[in-house]
């Protein structure tokens, strides 16, 4: 049946399954869409579908499959000059590595994602990546690095009373250490 469906139709079915929280089905359908896009000479769309598959695998609690789906996609986007999607792909790799408890590799992937997303101007995605990086750095027993990453995430968020309070709280450890 899937042989007759266009890559776009396969992708739409996958998005529908994801929306219904049928994550394993969505991951498999995104992978099928990736193959179909690749077969039709659209490698960037294929890489996008592989990243979507990775996200769905993470949601399904299967980080190894998520890692396999996303591997190599940052380079595909970087070669095409798509900084934003390269950053998102690094974030997806970080998420999969975090699920595998490969903390150092996850931190490195998240850090790369943060740099690229800043370059691309995607503040919302960068905030999410910096928050994930901060959590991983805590697991690595790097509390100061975790604070710095969280401070950067807060700095990226729109101004609000809550943001202002959080920003002051995050500066306390630096003041206590004589650094700010």
C-alpha cells in the first residue's frame, strides 16, 4: 500500500499518528517518508523526516532508534547551508544521547545545537536546547556550567516578571562567589 503513496502523503500520515500519540507508528511512517523523499531526489526533505522519526522514537521511549534515525542529519543540513535545521538536528541527537544516558555526548550535541540556533536566530528552539543542556550538565556534576546555560536560556526569553525574578535568582551563586 505504501508504494503508491507520495512522500508528502506518507509524511502527513506520520504527522497524524504523532498527533494521536501513536509514536512508534509515527516514527516508522516518518522513516518511510524519508526513504520516499530520498528516492525522489529530495535529500533535505528526507533528512527532515529522519529527524521527525527521531523525535517520535524519543517520545516512544526508544532512544537507540532515535539516535540511529538522526545520525548524519546535522551534516546534511550544514552542507546545504541550512543552519537552523542543522541546529535542530544536533538537538535531536542530544535528546537521543540523553535518553541513552550518554551524558557527555549529549552535552556536546546540545552545545553545538545552541551555537547554530543562535546563529539562525531561532530563540525558542535555543531556549529549549539550553534548558536541556543545563539539565545534562547537572548530571555531569557541572553545576556552574548548568547555571550558565540556564542563565543563557532565561536571557533568551521575553521579558516578564517571572523572568526577572528567575534571572536575579540565577545571579546569586555568581555574586556569592565574587563573580558578578
